[in-house]
């Protein structure tokens, strides 16, 4: 008979991981989404959805080895999928809005300050979410993104 009073059912208490290798891989899973944007900046190749590859690679590589890496990598993959879908929808909306706001005499599309501000804010929040996730993962704390559709459960 177990007389310990501090035992709680699984999933009711958020624990902090002390495994440094698992914490490092968890942080890499969160921050690696930024690497998916490197082809765009380095070679001007807009590879849509490429940011999903690196967190997915960490998930597939380390899920059997560390349970906490599996949870963080799933969260990171789901965030990258959600972000990719949101960025595609955002780009489509800007294209539709921009179609009606062209100046035929100049032959260019008019980009408003609101569109530029929205793109900058969304990119900054995207990067900030990944950095916060990586910091929490490296500290061994669980993390869930504020905006995330859970495709992988």
C-alpha cells in the first residue's frame, strides 16, 4: 500500500525536465522553424511550407528517445503548419486587396502602410513565439503556442 500523499494522476501536474539533452533537442525543435525561411532570404526561393521540415525532422528523429522532445516537437510542427496556412491566407488576401488598388498610370501595385505593418507584425510575432517556445523548452518547461491548430496529436 502506498502512503505517499504527493502522488498525482498523470497529466495533472506540469513537470520541469532536468534532462539537458532532451531540453536542447526540444529547443531546437521550436527554433528550427526559422531555418525554413533561409532559402527565401539566401536564394530568393519562396519554398512555402519548408519551415515544417526541420521541426518534423526533430520529431521523427527523437520522439522515441525522449518523451518531452516528442511533445515539444509536435507543438512546433503544429505551429509551423498553422503559420504556413495563415501566411498563405494572408498572402492571398493581400493579393486580392492589391488587385483593386493598382495605379494603371504607373503600372505598379500600391502597397499601403497597413499591409506592410501587418506583415511586419505577423513576422515579428511568429519569431517571438518560436523564441519563447525555445527558451521554455531549454529550461525544461512545457510550452503551448497561443495560436495553434493541433494537426498532430
